[in-house]
């Protein structure tokens, strides 16, 4: 496997080809047996015809033995490519020195040895110089043969009719054939190694892509879980808190003021219905089809919009009011349309702030102010209860504040929370509206 550099990019120049698999090793043994059988066959046939490569040859047994020796190292050509190259190179020269009848199969063995070193030797520097050394040795051996040819009396070349001298033509043919032979062995071995490296790189990239996709999927799942948890917290916590306060008020005045108790219980009932409606809407969104269509609620007659907005703020504040808590709502500035996402986030921020007032602040009054500014909307919730660290104030889980910050941050807004100098607590959230900001900037241009 490729290593990683500081740029997180694989250093494929340092890649090392993994050892051959057991199946590849078995195939090498099979190839060596096939080449060995071919060597034995050609030696027998050539000797039987009397067409010997060098005009004379040792005994048939010695030829078969040398043919077997030069092809046997191919059985480990991928496992030990360098050893195979050296062994085949030395034995090839021995075979030529002994002038066995066949030179074709030993040449095939030498070609495979050079190719295998280029394709499988893990140390690329050793692979390069070993092949260069063997090829150079072969050309030296070829040069020795050509020198002997030139020093000895020129043999007869019956039928020679070309424009070149027969000896010169023989020298040029030998050089040209060997150059092409060794270059081909070197080139194809190098290309096999590069192909294996590219395949390994593609597998590495594919694995990286798969892991990246898994990370993205896990991230999307976590984000969706957080969104669902935030929605459930906003819907359930607020309504349950309001129902608890109203139920407690009804219990306290049940014997002394039945009308006030009835009013409180009506508020509990209405709040419960609202909570159920919002939960149905949320579940409808979760059951939505990929095309964006939402599953129909089981009771269409009682279903409401899944996403409350700014128009629902008065009802939200009114439901918070109780015998022990006075709630007021006010709007400042000229109202204008805002995006559904901003409207829902404003509603949820107010809902969470009111929930904290009901559960933790022990306040007597709370006021919600909605301001339509030139570049966006601002909502402010203030109460006269205990501060966040005031004596006797119950500590929450902190999820509500985190949820408010996340909602505001999504729209590029700002959230301010903290105790007031005059007592109580304040939550102020600002939501910019890009459309309004562009309109205001356009109006300022003369």
C-alpha cells in the first residue's frame, strides 16, 4: 500500500508491488513446465533434422540437460525475479558457449526473465540496473561472437545476392535483432509494473471514495438526528411545560375558583391538541417521499401546517399565560414577508425561550417583542425572573440554548443571551433577510 505524505497524497513512486499470490506461483510452475517441454521438443526435433544453430552440438543428453537448466528458474520468476534473471542470464551464456542445437527456447527463457524482473522486482533501482547489467553482458557476449566471426575466414554464403557484404549483413542483423529483443523485454516488463501500480492506485482511490461516502452518509444521518431531536425538543418541551404549569394552577384553585380552574384546564386541552398537531406535522415531514411529497396525515380534518411561523406567535404567547405568569406580545415596525425557514426559526426560538421561562425562571411576567428591521427581523424575549445562575433556579440540560444557537447560525444571524441589569433574563435573536438588505442598499443608491 502506498504511504501518505504531508499533502495527504499517496507517494506512488514508493509503491512496492505485493508478492505473488499462491495461484500466480502455481501458474509460474506450470509455465516453466510448458517451456521445459518446448525446449525438449525443439532440441529433439532440431537434432533429428540436423539443422543445428551453430553447425555442431554436444550430445543429445547434454543438450536436454542444459535446456532444462535454463528454463527451470522460471518456476520462481515472480517470487524471486532477480535470482531468476541472474540464473537464466548465466545459463543462457553457458548454453550458447556449448552451442546446443536449439537457441530459440533459451531466448524465450531470457526474455521472460528480463520481463519478470521489470514487472515484479520490488526494488526499482535494483530492477533497473540488474536488467541493464544483464543486457550489457549479453551484448558483450554478442560482441565476442561477432569479433570471432570477423577474425576467422569468412564462411561461404551460398545464394547471397543483396547489395551488402554478407558478413556485414550478418553483423547488422544480429545487432538489430538483439536490440529489438532486449528493448521489448525491458519495455513490456516496465509497462506491466506501471499497470499494476495504476491498478493499485485505482483501488486505493476507490477505497478512499467509499470511505468518504460513508463519512458523508454518517454525517448526514447525525445531522438529521440532531435536527429531529431539536424539533422534538422544541415541540414537546414547550407544550408539556405549559400543560404542567396550567394543570398546577388548576389544582391550586380547584376548590376556591372553579371558573379559573376550568380556564386553566381548557388551556391544557388546547395545548395538548396543538402539541399533537405539530407532532403529526413533524412525522409527516419525516415520512415524506424522496420526491418531496409528504404523506397524508391520518386525520386530514384536524391536521395543520407542519411549520408554524410569525403569525402563530400571538397564540404561542397566549398559551403561555397563566394565573402566575403574565405574558405579552408586541410587534414593532412595518411587517413584511420573510422566508419560511426564518419564520420557523423565529417561532422555535420564542418557543424555547418561553419554555425556559416557564420551567426555570419563576417569573411573574414575560414579554415577547418582534421587530421588523430594515435588514431583517429581530425577536426579543425578556422576563423578570431569576437569572441563569440565580438562587433557586433549576438548571436545564442546555440543549435548548444549543438548539437556539444552531437555528440562528443557520441563517447567519446573531443570538444574545444573558441577565438584565434590572433583573430577569433576556434572549435576543437577529435574523438577516438578504432580500431586504439588497432592497435597502438599492434604495440608498442615488
